[in-house]
C-alpha cells in the first residue's frame, strides 16, 4: 500500500476505508471488477453515468491505494481489492433488504440491462459456433442483439446479419425484474411479461443460458 492520503482525517479503520473507496462511483467500479470486467471501455460502458475522465481519475486513485493494478490493457483487483468482495456484496444484501423497491424511470436503462445480461451468459449450453439473441423492448424503440461467436458474446445495436436463435420480448421494467431476481422467469413467462420466440431446444434452456445478476440471490421475489 502507498502512503496514506487522508480524507476525513480521522484515525479510524472505517475512515481510512472511506478515504479509499468512499468517493462516488468507486465501489461501483470495484463491483464491476469483481464480476470480471477488466477493460477500460467495458468499465465505461457498464457505468454510463460516469464520464471517461472521472473513470480514469477513480482508477488512478484505486491504483495508488493498491486496490487495482494494470496488466497491459486490463485493470485487475489486487489481493487488497479482492478482499472488498464481501463488503460489496454485504452492501448488496443490506440494500436488497432495506432500500430496494420499485425502480424509478431514470433507473431503467435498456442498453445497460442488455450489457449486463451479455456479461452473464453461460454460452456453454449453446450448441454450435454462432448464435444471435434478439432483445426487443415494447417500451423502447431501440433494438439490441447479443451475438455469441465461438462462445464469446458481444452486444450489437444493429442487426449483425445472422439468423436469430432466440427473440426475447419484454418491457424494460419486467426484464430488469427478472434479471435482478424480483420476478421469477417462470412467472414472467406465465403472465406474458416476457415472451420468447425460438426453437423449444433454446427457449427451454433460457434459465441456464442467462445467469441472473450477481446480486439476485439477495433480492426477495415479489411474484
């Protein structure tokens, strides 16, 4: 660890911790590093409210504090950073119990949701080299495709030009609810808040293909 740069100026472990990760966005950057995001552009895409300038500043701060290290074009958590994992998910558990309710319209970002979803695909359940998942929102005019090419998923904002393996249709709030564990997929399908179009061999394995948010285990289902 480098020389301490005091913020709150209190000789207390909590104060020292907040000096490192208490600034706005810092713990969300750590969250994304914990779940496997390592490249600057991917971090920026997963944190759309954070300017690239401020992201660079926060990453430099975390590097200086010994929480993050660079390896080529990748940002990686150090042992010190990895030790924050139970703290980050402890916050998730507390938030799910005490402050997590219905979303505000400003929190429903379709592009961010699809980005998060593509990072959690278990592509090992897909047979073949190339698959396309089309995500349609009934309340957002944009269209999204997730292209899985030889096991590697990527998000496309224009039709990649390959046959669609599965179309997922939903309103943004309902798909968020499924992703975060508030609405079981089975209930969403039963009430047609989410509909699927594709071969049965693919639709019946959606729950295996799409792993839910890492915080979903802490969220109490409401349906």
